[in-house]
């Protein structure tokens, strides 16, 4: 599996499967109430053992992000997206801000420089109007 | 899950050479188990014992509750694809026909599809096939037999990377559709690592490791960077290896690093990389290792 | 029973060995003999009305021995890989050899009948008739041919198994043991002045009786092979 920020390559395979699926839900690629891939489909796609794929799905079922509907298959639970985004929001500071600040410190940059860079980046990514909100 | 394969104190001696010694383990089906080990470790002998083609010098081999060499009803539930299978003087098509008569669940359609996938010439004499083609023939038989216990002994001899990929894909597809007990012996571990649920490592005739594959992947981490930082990071941890070159050092810790560890590593300017299953197992079977069986609960 | 059939079918995939070559080899021997006899007649030498026996019918028996050997050598590894026990493989192979022996014996008998009817193929050549052994009423010929073929086949099977299990050394020992046993038997016969009885036995026994003895030996050979195959490894 390719490296992405936040994807824990170190984790067991089933955890990686769960993580990837939850990202797809968080980013809206898997719609709430919509069908989620089955264990067999995931296994074929990622070329892994179906039992591993099933374990990954179970992690998400246990967290209430997916639900199994008898006879129909695996579906994304309502409210799953919001819950995932909320969780990511909480981790935002630890995952992105703290390392950024630490690295800035290592490079001897001051806070103003960092904020300027953040604004510039926001201009590009979110559009000029968004960064002027604050 | 039922106990599909079980060995108790199994040994096989050839003259003064003990190919398999005091081997005990259980495989519960349906599952895919990797039988890993170095050349000459005893993988082939063990698989032959499971298939009833070899008879143990000591101990008990039980497959599906019975002696695999004992009864026809049991023998036809087991298929072993051997790297060195000797065939009589007949054609590829004859070999497949014979297999079709012998295995009650033989899937003709799958056999035909696989023959086409691997480009096997049905009318050619088996003895005239290249190494890779013979392996392909073995794979076709092994998969199309649909035997409840399917054993592969290094089935990829002579197959190029593309053909191997084809094998893994077809194995996965068929296993998904018809789950059964599969044991594959290989030393191309990383290629098949993601398909394995369980790993049995055999080293010099003994079981050196018997663990779920999940627990092994990434169970060790390579840490590298400035030597002092590495030393700080690995202190207090089980370390397998520690090498230095000038101001840099690289060490392997027998741990999976969690988020805190990783953050700490970043702070110390260390780069970390989880060991692949193959790397973990190379360590488990290194020549100077003592004979201790590590068994991890599933 | 079903598994024996699949073993038989497996062997029959090698049509050449089991169905074609025995007769091809025999036909060749027959043709050669015929050519020799025809040229003798043509050159005017003739046979003076007496019958000549060639004995070359042995070729099919020799080839059937080879067929038995192949069963437990070349064909065995894959045969055992096809989900049958050693016992089934062995008995299935014996069954095939025996069944074909019945059929081939009948074939030889029919050819003998034709030979008799045609006065030795018009040349007074007796290929399919061997005095005392393949002689007398047709059913005795059939029986003798069948038992002869079956015995050689089973004997060869055992040889093959001994070689597979114990390699060349084992094979040599196997032969040595047989030589010793026969030699010891001969020695015992001489010391006990038993040659008379043995001689008497062989001269008074009928062809049918001899066939019975051979059948008994064949059965013993089958048991011997079975004991060797039990712990054979592939």
C-alpha cells in the first residue's frame, strides 16, 4: 500500500484496510447509507486474504461506522462521516500542527513566518476569500 | 473452525539425517497458511507427510481426522502440488484428465480457464515441458482439484513474475469462492505475504515459529539515523541488530512502533521502517539461532 | 472398486504401453517368422510335413513383463499423487494387468485356432502353439496364456516396487534372495533324494495342474508386492 500522510504503514494489514476505508468515508468517496465493499471485494482489490479484509471491516463495524444489513451487504452507517471528521478535527493539532511547529523551531523560523506560510498555503488550497476570514 | 491438520511429535529420518524432528502443530481450516523456511529446512518432507506420500518415522500425522496414507476416501480430499512431480509418458491433457477422474470436486471450467491463462499446450508430452510449464501444470491440478486440503510445495519454480502474479491472483480468487485449507511452502515470502493468515516457520527440521501472519508483519522495525539518537531510542528494547558506519547507526528493534514511538523517533531525527514479513522471517531462521519454538496464540 | 477403475483408466492413458505395443511386438515377431518360413518354402526346402514351433510367441509375454515393470516405476509417482492409497494403486494396477491378461490370452487362443485351421498359416508354422504350454483344448490354452501373462506382470510389478523402495542394492538383494531360495531348494532336493518325486510331479501333472501351480505363485507374488508397497514413499 502506498504511503500517505497519516496512513500507518506499520500497522497490521487489517488495520490498514480499516483505515483506508474510513478515509474514503471521511472524504465522501463512500457515501453514507451507500454500499461499502464486501470482504471478498476488498480482498480481491488489495490482493489480501479475505479473512484479513473481513477483520478490517469488523473494526469499522465495531466502531459503528459500518453496518451489516442481512441479505444486502455492508453499508456505511448514517452519521459516520461526521464522526470521522470530528475525530480527525481532534487529531488535527497533534498530527499536523505540532509537527509543523516543531520543524519550524528546528529550522529557526519564528511564528510570523509560519503564519505567513500558512496563509499563503491556504490561499492556494482554499481560495483567497477563505484565508481572509480570520 | 475445525482442526484440519494436526501433527504430534512427527519425525522423519533418512538414515542418519533427521529431516523433520519433533514437529507438532495444528492448522484450522479454512485458512491460508504459509510454510516457510530455508532450503533443506524440511518444508518438502513435511508437506509430503501431510499428503501421505511420506510416512513418519515417529509421531502422528492427522489430516481431516485421519491418516492421510490410510484410506482412499481421505486421500482424495488432499492434493499436493510438488515441485518435483514425476509424470509418466503422456500428454498435458492426459494428466488433467487423470486428475479429473481422481478428484470428486474437479472443476473442469476452472481447469480450462487456467490452462488458457498459463498457455499450457494440452497436446504436448509432459516430459517435454519447460520447468515453468510443469509448475503451471501442477498449479492447474492443485487449484482445479478443489480439494478440502490443498498443499503447494514451492509451486512457482521456473515461473516468471507475471506467471507468479497470475498464480497468486487465481489462488486468491478460488480461495475466496471456495474457502478451504491451503498450505503453501515458499521462500518468495513477500510475494505471498498478504495472502497468508498464519505462518509456520520450519528451521532445520524444527518448527521455529508458529504465529498469525498479522502479528509478524511489521513486528520489527528498522531504526536509523545519528548513532547517539539510535542508541537512546533502542535502549530498553529488544534489539536484533545494531550496525554503525561513522556517525550513523542502524538498528532493528523487535517491536511494532505506535504513534508515540513514531513521534519520538521523528523528534530524534530517526527514520523508521517496519520490517516486511520476509525480513522478519529471515531473522527467525538465521544460522546462529538456537532451537526455540515460538508459538503465538491466534 | 471405483478407485481401482480410476487407477486402471490412468494406466490406459498410456495406450501405447498397454494396448498397442504388446501386439505390435508380437506382430513383428510373427512377421519375421512368417518371412523366414515363406522363404524356406519358396526355396523348396520345405518342412517335410513336420511341424515347426518357433516359440517366438514369448515376445508378448516378455513385453507384458515390461508393462508390469512400468506400472510401478514410471507411472507410480503421479499415480500416487492422484488421491489414492498405495494399496488401491497396487491392486488397481494388478486388476488392470489381470483383466488385460484374460483378454490377451483369449486373443492368443483365437490366433491359435486360426493357425490350426490354416495348417500353420499354410506353411506348417506353429507360432501360437507351444507344446505342453499353449496346447490342447482352447480353454486350456486360454487359461495357460492368461496365467502366464498375469504371473509375469505381477512379478515385474514387485521388482519395480523393490527397486523404488530400496534402490539398486535392494533390487540385487531381492534377486539374490530368490537365487538362494531356489538354490537351497535344489540342494535340499538332492540331499533328500527328492528329485524323483519332483520329476514324478512334473511328468504326471497335467497342463491344467501346472497352471494351477503358477496361479498360486502369482497370488503369492501379489501378496509380496502388497507388503512392499505398504511403506513405499514417493
